[in-house]
C-alpha cells in the first residue's frame, strides 16, 4: 500500500470513528431509546414551521 493513500485517507478515517464515538455517546445505537420515545405522527396537510420559514426565504416581493 502506498503511503500517499494513508496520508490522504487518514482524516476521513479519523472523522468516521469520531462520528461513531459521538453517536454512541448520544445514545443513537441504544435500541431501548426507540421504545421510550414514540414518534409523533403528523397530518399530511399540516404545515410545519420549517416549511413556512423556507417559503419566506424563497418568496420575494416584486
């Protein structure tokens, strides 16, 4: 293996394991957390606040 691949790829490998570390620390891989926090069902026609903010950004006055 050429050393250049290791030099170029090392930051990505470190970032990958660093991300896994924080995801594990925040409890992303705990299966029990999914049962304790049921997901809220939203109505399809209901507008969320994020959609309105995006509309305000993209709709400009003439």
